């Protein structure tokens, strides 16, 4: 079989090839990718591939359909909404993700966003450089806050465990309640109550038709004036214009945003880049040396398990 990478996995070639050695030793061909490819280059590279390896860049129907022999895609990412799943289904292509590799990294970033907002870390950095003091700022602790977690899967539960250590009250919303989350002290309430009752809302739901704009204008405007919204999941979970308006109008206090409707670079006119009290990062929730190394192993294990007839991390 020919296993083809269509984008880098964020680690050195030797790290990838160490995992790929088992395929090469078994007589399979493995094609490494160390740079971002154009759509045309992806189509050319895909033509005789049996297996794709991708990360979080868009995988179009054109690329999928160009691969006549394609049987499996191993996605080095948790979400798969960037993959044309209809094209995969039409060709009978198996799709497996890398759930779990970024649980710690993303959970830690979400809590970092909370702390940065509460303790004014970003503005203080500039204030000190400008010769200023803490005058004019309000200061809050995470301890004692009510944290509403939308999506109580692995990452949501990691956030719950971290916030529990800070002494927070935990509210949760998910279509399927988790006993593990309950054991951490999460109290399940309705999605509307999450927005109304929480001091901090953190989003960790997958992007589905049912979750798009789950943080809509009505819910955002129902939040406490002192509340903080954190999104380290998927950009379209939030109505960005509504969030920007709420921040600029003082309807809510602050926001921490790692994800947008598109991958960085983000257009300069994006509403959240011009909103007050909004910390933004370039989609780094999953990104750490430890998590990227771990996902290479998961990506290759997905392929091995599929080859052995026992696929894991199945999304299609």
C-alpha cells in the first residue's frame, strides 16, 4: 500500500519516519510531507495513494476523488469537519481521527485563557512596559467562580478537573451526560442556564449542525455582565459578530478565543480582532511538543489497526 502525507504533522521528519518504519519494513510505501501543499499539489500527490495522512487543513472532494485507490484517511486532529465526509462516504473510505492527543494541551489553554482574562495578564504586560501601574483595573480570582462547560467529552472533563482544583463550581451541558464528569462535580443544566448562570463559559463541543452558533446572540446577551467566554474548540460554535458586539457594548466582560471560522492568518477586519477585552491566539490549543509527538503515534496506530482489520478512532 502507498501511505501519503498531504500536510506536515508539526514535528521533525525523523519523528514521523521512526513511526513509519514499521510500514516500510512491511513493504509499504510511505511518502513524507514537510511543507504546506497547494490544492493542485495535493491532487497530484493523491493520485495513487491508498491511505492519506492529514492534520487540520481542508481536505476537499476534489483531492479525495483524485485518489482512485483511496481506502483510508488517518486524521491528525480531533475534529473532522474539515474533511469532505460526503465524498469519503461515497467512495467507502474509512476515516479515523486522533482523539486524545490534545486533551491536556487544549484543556490547559482553556484554563490559561480564564486566568489571563481574570488577572489582566495581556494588558498588564503592556502597562508595565509603558511605565504604568495596576490603577484602573479590576482583579479577580478563578477560585469560587462558576464555570460552565459546554461539551463534557475528554477535553471538557480535563477542564473540569483543572477548575475543580481551583475551587470552582462546575456546570455542564452535553447531549450525553458523562458519569466521569459527574464524579468530578459537574452539575448538568440546560444550555440556556449555562449561559445565564456561569461566570465563565468554556466551549468544548464538536462542530455539528446542531452546535453551530451554540453561543448565539440571544445566549451571549443573556450572560452576566462580568462573565467571560472562552472558545478553544471550533470557531463556528460562536456567532463572532454577536460576541464582538457584546464585548464592545459591555454586555459581557471578556473573551478568550483560540479558534475562528477560518485558520490563521485571520483577516484584519474580523470582528473579534477589533473587539474590546478579547484575547486571541492563532489556534494553538492542540499545539505542544508533547501533544504533536503523541499524535504522530496515534495517526500511525490508526493505520496499523485498520490494516489489521480492527480500526480504531472511527469517524466514518
